[in-house]
C-alpha cells in the first residue's frame, strides 16, 4: 500500500503536515502487488550508421524551424480560439464523504475502524458498484447548506456583537447628551441669575447718583460758607491789628499835645458805655450767654422740644398673656411631641425671619430675596407680597394692632408697611450699616432696631424720628426684643454679651457675661424672669434675670445655633440649628430631642400664643409647621 495524490477515479484525501491541525484529508490507493521485472521487453536495435544526408545538425536551421512552428501554432490558436481552462468539480465518492465527515467531527478511532473494514470488504469484492458510487447531490448540497448556515450564524453573531456595542455607545452618548444638556440649563440659569443681579446692582447704584448730587451741592455750599467765614475772620483780624496799633500810638503820645488829648476825649464820648463798662457788642454776647444758660427747671411743665413725641407708658408689670401658661402645654402631654404637619415653599432664597399676627392665623416671612410675604396658616396660602427693600430683608414684626408690619434690611433701612394702604408709609434711614432685626413696643408707638453699626435705635412712630441711640456694645448687635408690656429692651451682640436697656432713657441697665462666642439671638420667656440665648458655636444658655447668672448651659453644636424661642409655658426651649434640625430642650429635666425635616440650616422659629404648633423657616426656602 502507498499514499498518492489522485483526483477522479482515484481516492482522494488530504493529510495535514501539522498534527495539531483541526482538519486534514487522507489520500490512499489499494494497488495489486505485481512485479514489473517479470515483463519481457522487446529490444529494438539502433542503426547508428543510418543517418540521412539532409538531417545533419544545423543550429541556425533548427532555430528557424522552431520559430516557424511557434508562429504557425499562434496563428492556428488565433484562428480557432483557445478556451480558458475551467475548474471541473467532480462528485465526491461515498467513502471520501464518510471520511471527511468523521474527520470534521474529530472521530479519529471510528475513522480507523471504517477504513480497515472498508478496504477489507473492497478486497473481498463484497462491495457493489452502487455502494461505492458517488454521493448523491442532495447530500453535497445539504453539506454546502450546512456550511453556509454555520457561516451565516457566525456572521449573525458578529453583527449582534457589533449591534450591542453600538447600543452601548448610543446609551453612553445619550447620557452624555443629557448631562451636557443639564449642565447647559444650569449655566443658563446661572447666567440669568447673574444678569438679574447685575440689573439689580445697576438699579441700586443708580440710586446713589441723586444722593451724590445732593452731597456735592452741600459740599459746595459748605465750602462757600467756609470761604466767607475765612474772609470775615481775616477782616476782623485786620481790624483788631489796626485797633492795637492805634492804642499803641495813643499810649506813646499820651503826654503829647492838647489837641491830641481833646481828640481822644471826643472819640471816647462817641462810643456809648453801660454801667458795667460793656459796649453794644459785648452786651449782646452776655445776654445770649445768659439766655442759653437758663435753668431747665424754669421751663413750663408741658414743654416739649418736639411736640409730636410720644410718651412712654408706665411699667405696670401686667402681662395679659400670662393666663395662658396655667396648664401644661399640649405637646408635652401628647406622646411623641411635635410632628411635621405642613410644608410650603415660601421664597426663592433662604427665609430669615417669622412673625405671627397678634389676632389672626396669619404668618409674615422675610427672605434674602428682598421681599416679605404674608401667609395663612396652617394652610400655607399666600395673602400678600411686599417689595421695596434694595437688599436682603433680615427681620419682620407685626404691629400690636395687626394693621402694620415693620421690616429691617441689609440696605440699612427700617420700613413701616400699612396694610390698609398696601404700601410703605415711612422709612427710617439713620443706621449706617445693615439692620439685623426690629421689634414693636406693646403700645405700638415705638419701634426698636439693631444693626451691624454696633448700635440699637428706638424710633417714635408719631414724630417719625429716632428717640434714643443705644450705645454700649463693642460689636454688631444681632438681635433686639421688647419685654411684652414693658419698657425693657433685650439685645444680644457679637461682643459675646447680652444687655438689658431702659428704652425711656436709652441707658444700659444690666449686662450678662458668660458666652465665649458671638451671641446670635436672645429672648425673654413670657413671664420675663428668664432669658434664653444661643451663640455661633451651638451653646445655649438660660439666664435668671434677677440673679444675673446662668441657670443652665447646654451644647447643641458643633453647628451654630441661629434662633431660640420659649413656648408660652416657659418649660420648652426650641433652638434653630445650622445642622438642619430643631433642638427641643425641656427646662425642667434637661431632656434634649431633635425635630428633623428641613433640608438645610434652620434660620428662624416661633411658637404660637397657645403653644399648639411651632413654625420654622430655613435656608431650604421653605416654611414648616409642626403640631
């Protein structure tokens, strides 16, 4: 047996040189063992002497003959036309088909068994012609179709992978598009905000122009008056110098001629003299001085320098709201204490202050968006919006009658708003820096405010002027509050102190020392015998007003405490913290709990007069009602 490469009638199988190849074909042929040596060949004799004369070797003639033959062959080919060779595909025999199938699926041992049995049967002649013929076309076609299906499936898998990658890329690009779109919207919002701020600043600075013009005119008038005063002074100095030289000359010629003496006597007679020896000018100066030094006790009893000034009411010490603190507050008797009952978006900027109407369920809020608003509570429906301040509105407080509202602002002004007229009826402008807060006297005729200029002021609503400026704090005055139905004022300051003032005289009556950091807020309880305060490090203190000493001190930090407030009973203290919670401190047992609900710092809070609900506002621009 030997292995040869054949096509057609011979068996054809490919064998790969590399044993690790996945597919290969074996080519084998069964040949009968016959020896060529037994064949008898007939020897042909060669007559070397027989050579034609015309067949002698001639190189040139041979070359010419070859060329002519080639040219004839080319001409014949051009004439008859020679068809291009074509590949003829012969049908595959049965055994080759089986072998290829077994090789393709990797059944090498089955292939060996098949070949052994196949060749044995063929040797014995047991295989018929129809058994060893070619494979029918349907099998070949099925094989080709299977191959094509496999190829197409592989292509489909490739396309699926490409489609999945394209889908992932599309999703990624869509996310990037959404991100960039959101970023673009944010940039547009910031741009619009900046444009609004620039316009507001332009309007704000445009208001300075009239003031600058007035100041310029006043400056020019003052300079003119200064020049006139200087000219009058120079003229008076010249006259004094002339008089002094005249006196000296008169003294030098005292023993001179009689004519000079008579002339001097005549000149002295021309000047009228009174009994004290004063001339007219000196006599007028003496009279004015005496009039200015007249004793104040000689003035009439009803005399007023400003006729429209209001009278401070007497301190009776009677607070009609004390009747509400006889029973325990409802939030202490109920299980769980306060719970969040309502939330509404109040402003576009942080809420800075709150105030409840003295008679109705109406809430006033002020904000850093330069406006104040009135809401119905607990529903949260808006009633009124006030615009007019040029900077953030820091505080608001209802008039005791409920007909007016006072607001303080970072534009250094305090405004009075009349609800019946729906407008601002007056603006106080005496502060030189931002105003932090304001509070009404219970009689409604006086308003107090505190400012960054280290002072507090008491305003008279009838004469529309500043009655007293309270000076004594060494740093910004952060809060101010009237004790209800009293003339006592309470202030807290960044100089770490709390002070009590007599509003009738504008004098400091007492100062509380103990805080180590800036005091953000201080307030009375309803009885007026305790004061609560909080500072920028979250330390809260409760003070005894009579003993001028702290009763208790506790920490709510490390975040700053922005506002404190007693409930009507004075047993619970609420602290607005910068950590977005409200701390509830029970004074009797020292228990501290938290109300969680705000999403940013809590800036302000207050209890209603019955203590049934608590209102808070924060930097998340919302107002929340706890009940």
